[in-house]
C-alpha cells in the first residue's frame, strides 16, 4: 500500500506563509520608496487628476447638456483645447502614476495588514483610488487606440469611475496633506538619487506629451508618433474617425435620390436636392474637428448656414433646437442635437465642401454638420434630415 505524505495542515501552512510575507519588507532597500518622493509625485498627480476631471466633465456635459445650461458656441477652439488637455495630459500622467505606485508599493506588505478599523478604512480607500486610477488610464488608452477590448460602454464607465476615483483622491489628499506639507517643507538629509528619479519621471512625462501633442497642435504634427490620428493625414488633409464603409452608408450617400429634408416644427417640410442645396447662399468657415479622443485639426468648410435652412422652412421660433440625422442606420453617433447658441451662430454650417472640393465620402458626402466649439462626435456626417424640436 502506497501512502502519500499528508499535506501540512492549513493551521500550520497559513501562518508560515504569512510569516514569510511579513519578512518581505526587509527587501525593499531602494531609498526611493520614501515619503519625499511619494509626496512630490502625489502633488503632481493631484493636480493632473483634477485637471482631467474638470476637462472630462466639461466634455461629458457638452455631449449631454443638463437642460438648464447651454454651451456657448465660442470661443471656436475651446473644446479643442480642453479635450487636448484631457487626453494629452492624461497620457503624460502615466509615468507619474507608475512611479508613484512603484514608490509606495512596499506598503502593500505592511505588517500587520490591518491595525485598526481606521487603518482598514484607509487601506480600502487607497485600494479604491489605485483601482479607479488604473481603470481610467488603461481603458482610456485602449479607447483612443481604438482597441475596444472591453465589453462595457467606455464613456459611461469612464464617467462614473471618475467620480469614485476623484472622491477617493480628495479624502486621501485631505488625510495625507499634513504629512506631505511636513515632508516637502523640511530640508532633505540627502537628496542623492531622489532628484534624479523625479527628473527622470518628469522627463518621461515630457517626452510622452511631446510625441502626442502634435495630434492637436499641428506645428508638432510630425513628432506625433504615438498619436493614432494626425492632422494632415487623411482624405482632403483631414483624419477620418469612422469611414463611410464602416458606417454602412457608401450606397445611400451616393444615391442620386438623396434628399435633405427639414421637418418637425416648421411651417412646411422643406425637401432639397443636392443641387438645390448648392443653389442656396454658401458661406465659408475655418473650423476644427476636435475629437473626444484628443486629436483635432483645422479645416476649410463651405456650405449652407443651418439657421438659413431653418428660416427657409419657417421654423416655429427662435429658441428651436434641431436634431441632425445621418443616413447611418445604427450607432450612437448617427444623430446629434444642435441647441440655440450653435444654431444661431453664423459659423454653423451644413457643409458641402471641404478644402475647396466636394466632401470626401468619408468626411460625410453629400453633406455634414460643422459647428464651432463642439465635440467631434457631434459633427454628424452623411446628413439627410433636420428635425426642428
Ligand atoms: N454619422 C456619423 N457622424 C460622425 C461620426 C459617426 O460615427 N457617424 N463620427 C464622429 C466623430 S467621433 C468625429 S471625431 C468626426 C470626425 O469627422 P471626420 O471623419 O470628417 O474627420 O465625425 C463625427 N461624425
Ligand atoms: Mo471623435
């Protein structure tokens, strides 16, 4: 009869493993796992998280206006700047976050793991903060890389996790502030290594900013090797977010039976052919496409003012809003809403031309919306219907 050695009973194995873990902190010998490095990185992260939060909320509420507030249509480039700060600033924060986690991770092995209820609460808070921050960065980077590896709607998850993360951040910062203040106010005993480490981290952030900023700031476009979209690259010199093929509109957009209909709260429905649209007064506007994913590019548009079309259809009143509908059948970006400030703006066009020629199919042929200070997702392409609300 073969007898196997009995496994060590759990009563012995568990304490032995815990004791081994408890010895681990002795291995963290680098001087950089220290309070001073953690304090400086923490302050930089605090500023950067709050800036991402503010610009993120702005972008969210531009796309989902709360009802009691309407976004101004000027300055023309406002959204372009805030969203550039959000995405490019977010990318530049990655080295800070990694450095901070590396600096403080020995605390994971703190012994005993829980000293009191307060201590437990604090550790849970840090867990929420770290988990939330990693979630925002990982999904954010995957999203701008068009790699939808996750199964949940990115914008909803990104929006709600932002509140949780910033909530945890504020409590954490309030709790750590006295210590941070003490640490940065006292003169360091020896600065060797620490300064070099912090400069290296700052340098890494700077390099990331430099090789992505060109996606929004065209003088740096050639440097933007990390950016998924670059100004100047694409049909008519403009990047394309979703192509006509991907939107399933190649046939309907080229169909000679295409008509533009203006309907809803109007005197009479207005139905126009493409030639009819071209026969109306044409206006030009130099306006950017400013994608929520951070890239943006200026372009020269030409077409009919949205407000002229409404006037022609006899829209009921001055405070009307308009739903712009695309030929695209599905997807959340097939329609967008234009509120009065943008509707009244003379720069808001139903564009027919881009860079002096008819719109490329991928840029929204036969016509697309283009308005100032507005997220790219709301610049609806392949328009066929305007509904006055
Ligand atoms: N119908 C429709 N319009 C759309 C989209 C879309 O998916 N469907 N994408 C939007 C997004 S996310 C952006 S950034 C701009 C990009 O315009 P462009 O491809 O002409 O540069 O178009 C917008 N218009
Ligand atoms: Mo976009």
